[in-house]
C-alpha cells in the first residue's frame, strides 16, 4: 500500500482526503489488510459463499405501485432544488 | 419511578399509581439533570414525548392500553424518526430531519409508547467505544473516565443511568451486546431478519440487526414482541411466526445443555472476567444446567472476515451520501466531482473514512474474489461451526467481552486493538444468530457480561435462559450510586 494506492482508492470512493492524512491511511490500511490476510490460512475452494444467514431467497411481489409521490416532502430536506429538480454544479457546457 | 422495569412501570400505569405524563416528565427531568456529563442523548424530544404521554394516558383511561402504552423509551439515532433529527452520530446528517419513520419506530408508536429522544452513537455505528460520534464521546455511568462501549453507547449509558427505562440499539458486530456488558444491562441482538431494517440507516446490510437494552430479560421479551415480525418493506426480513416471548420465561433450565467454546476462554481473556463467568456458570449448574466444552474451530477467522464484509458493505451503503439529495453539502463546489469529494470528505469522520477506504479497495476491480468472496466463504465456515455445536447443545455461553470497559482515549490511536474488543461478539453476526449479554458481576466496580447464543429464531429460549439466571442473581439490578 503506497501513497498512489491511497489516492486511487479515495478517488474510486469519491472521498476527499487531506494530503497530510495519507501516511496514516497507508499505515492503517496496511495493518487492516495484514489482519484480514489470516483468511488465507484456510482453503475454501469447495465452500459456498454465504450471502444471507438463513439462505433466504429474494421475496417477489406483484408489480403494482404501492408508494405515493412525495417529491415535495422529500425535497424539503435537499441542499438545493429548483422546480422539483435537484441542483448540482453545471456538468455540461 | 426510574428504578422500575418496563413490566413494573406498566403495572403502575395500569393501577393509576402514576400517569404517563408524570412518568415522562420524571425522565425528562433526569435527562436534564444528569445527561450533561454522560452525553447519552443527541436529541431530547420532550414536546413529542409529552404529547405521546398525554395520548397514552387517554388510551389507558379508556381501558385500551397495551403492554407498552405510555412507557418512555430512548431510540438509537440510527432509526429514522419522522420530523425529528436523525443524525446517525455524523456531521453528514447533522441537518437531516427524517421524512419518514423506520418500521421499528412505527411499531413503538403503534404500541402507544413514548419517545424520550434519540441516543448518541458511534458515527454510522462504526466503533466500539462511542468515541467516533460527531457529538462527542459518551461516558460510562459506572465511571465517567471509561467508555460505555459502542456503537450503541448512548442507548446503553442512558438506561444504565436510568435516563430511560429501556432503549433500542443495533448490532452489526457486537454494538448491543458489548455496550450492554460494559454498562451492566441486558442486551439482546435478535436473529438476522427477525426485526425490520427499514428506516434503520444501513452500515453492513448482511449483518445489521436491531435489538434492545433493558434492565431485565423480561423487559427484552416485551420489547421484542413489539419489534419482531415480517416487514414487506425489508426484503431480508423473515416470515417466521412471532411467539409470545414472555410465555416461556418461567420454564426451568434443568437439563439445559450449555456449550462452552474453548476458543472463547483462551489467551486474551482477562483473568477477573473469566472468574465472573465461572461464577455465572456455577449459578446455572445449581439450576440444573449441564455444561460441555465445545469447539468453534474457525473463531480466529471471524475478526478478519468481519473487517472485509463490514467495510465492503459500508462503502457501498454510504455511497448514497453524496451532497445532492439530503445531508451535508460542502460550500461552493467548483464542479460535480468536487461536490461529491468534499461533501463526503468533510461530512464523514476518520473511522468512517477508513472503513469506506478498506471497503472500496476490497470491492475494486481484481480484488473482489480475494477479499469479499473469500470472506463470505469464511462466514459459511463460521456458521457451520455453530450448526455443528447446536447438534449437541441448546445454547452457548461465553464472556461478552475480553475485558471490562477501557478508558476514554485508550484505544483511539490503534484501530486494530479497538476491533479486537468485539472478538467474542462478531462471529454471531457473521452467522446471523441471536445473542444476548446478561450482567454477571463486577471487576473494580466495572460490569462484566455473560454472552448467551442460541440457534436461529430461538430468542424465546435465550430470554428464558437469561430470565432464570436473573431470578437467582441481582447483578442486573445494580445501578451506579449517583443515579439511584
């Protein structure tokens, strides 16, 4: 784990991190990856991954509308809206 | 009034000894007088509480009261509460007034319960000491130099100091059981899927489960009865019947087969904690329980597997906090990417950022098989260990934590040492089993918890086993001197 790895992961996660914190991320992530390395002490080739503790399958339902439109209610807590739309900095010139 | 359990308070309300308004005012006053030092609440919703209490008094007068009608509760600030700030302990949601109720909150409202407020917690439930909260650390009522545990530290401290008769929490890797142990409470983490996760801000979706902090197992049974059940809004909630959890509390435990996993009594367990666990085992022996040593051979892999699964799911879940639709937005973003990066960089605290980074790495192209898939396979091995064990025993017992509470600041600089404070609780989440922590003694005036683990959906058995112990011991009734 090096500085450029940290910068790449932070970019993937769209996470702004301070330049001065990078050495600490290098140390912490290196240590955490060393900790999880222990998983490789066992062979799991024939083991089925566990996605749900009781192996439940996805429940399906009829394709009908059950939610009412609450756009105004939900947009009350948005940082910036206009005419029912969420505003972000200009993306296309 | 504040030394009473939910069951006793319900009886007092029913007989007219006190009203819900009087009871609620009493707790609000206690919060005002005592919470300055503890910091267990982020929001005190006194107006709502008093309105709910008034309504409850009318319901009681009309003879229509249920078991929780008029009883005040504290809710972990991870549950969305319509019209009330829901911060999840984060600057990211400091301005977030939830526009809807979590199913858990709706269940309490439908039961006529009163909400005193929202409790402090580690940021996005990531922590074991309640020190990562944007709102500052919570202090342990038994000794304010010590942590209450986490992530549901505020919910635990509030009940330990009797600033609420009971509270809700969530448990992803021990976040109910560990603070319950450190604060001398009865903490219940139900089976994965037993209680709806709808409106409970997600950390690690395949592990998160809501549960309770109470003074007694009987109270936990009352609360779980209201919280449990299928919810169409949570696709992982399970369609299992909800029994009357109080019905089997009084069964005796004669002949109960209890497994003691040798891996949970190995190096790293504090000698004094081990003695308190031995004392508890002896009490159970007197009640007729039988103990056998068992092995859960993949225990050592639980912390490593957890620190892939939880961060990976956290990095995915927390991608919704982007500064666009709700929550924190940075000042003057120069473009969309800057908006995302600075809103997230400024809105999240250190531990949350650390886990997002680990998770993003583990899920990044080329690493998925080596990390997340590998961890999901390890989960299967850990779950299989428990299944094998439950072929020979009814329940498993162990210490909840390797040591009593540690000091505020003690483990701040070393995330890994903090992670290992959940070493006995994490495997239960990976397997999705129900687990409890029950007060079983003190070391230097700091509480110790006994963990009890049962097979899937055997919460009634867990509660019964805990209740029987509480009939012959009084550890669970002890309250820190200054909060009596």
